[in-house]
């Protein structure tokens, strides 16, 4: 008999996915997103701006801030 997936199982699995992504992003950030200071271009700045905006949307939703404020 197979075990049914519960909401808790699914929640824990999704949390693990998020934790893994956050760990990878933290590691990449610590390595300056793979760019040495002598190689930084405005394109890299644009990439980071895009990442920051995407993370801000997630953060605002999680903390009910910005457009997600109640």
C-alpha cells in the first residue's frame, strides 16, 4: 500500500527546494556572482538588478510588504 502525500509532506518538500536555492544563491553571492572586479560590466549590474527585483517580489509577498501589504 503506498502512502498518500499529505500537505505537510508537500510543504516540507517545497521548503527543501527553497532552502537549496537560497544556499546556492548565497554561495554564488559570496563568489561575487562569478565575476572578478576587473571584469564587471553594466551587463552584470543589469543582471544583479533583475535578480534583486525578483527577490524583492518574493520577499514582499512573504512579509506582506510593498504591493502585498494588507
